[in-house]
C-alpha cells in the first residue's frame, strides 16, 4: 500500500496537525520540517509531492506509539530504523494496533464500520509471525478498509435528514 495514503488517512482519523506529526518524529529523534510533512501529505498528482519511504513511515508509527503509549518499560526509545528497511501492511497494522491500544474486538468493530466482514481468526492471522502456519499477509484492500473504518469511527459525519418540499402524509 502507498505509505503516503497511510500517513494521510492516519492524520485525518486521529485529527493530527502537521505540528503534531513533527512532534512525533522528534519522539524518535528524527528532525523533520513542517514543509517536508506537508509534501508527504500531498497527493501524487499535486506539485511538491514527496514519496513517503518505508523508513519515514516506520519512524512516524514509532513516534505515534510513543505519543500514545509512552516509552517502553526499559525507558529506551526504539532503535533507529535502518536505511532501506522494508515495512509491510501487517507491520503497519500491528504498529497502529499497539499505538491505539486496539484489541481484536476493536479491530473487528472498525472493520464492520467499513462494511468489511472479518472473523477473529482471520484478523489474528495478520499478527502471527511470517513463518507461522497461520500467518496471513494483510492485503491492500484490507488495509484501505481498516483505515477507512478508523476514519469513520473517529470522525463520524453527521448526516442531516433530507428535507423535501412534499407535504407529510398522514398514516
């Protein structure tokens, strides 16, 4: 999945400002300017678009974990991400789950909000180790639906009743 899309959807779902994102990078000892964050949040077709690398997304997600959960018990920040490190949808989902303290039932509720049905066993397969027999790779469609459900859950839109000019019928 495109990392820029993950970053944009998380920014919207969690109602983050660019300054909040800069602060999250600082939590993992990464200095980034708000103009660079703005470029990462642009769409591909917009001028100034910068592709979000796996390393940058990992740093952001690690900062998100620290912001929401604090430092680990040992008090050490996560090890710096090595240049060229790869991240897949399973790792993205796991980091979001840890940061937002989501349990399986919360994940299933989010998927239901997005009208995407999953069972507990299917969901838990995403969090298995890659060598495990029950491991299942998280596809782009599932990740998109999860992020959409997270947006709908955290920022629901209130739909106003549709008013018509027709008179109400008596029953």
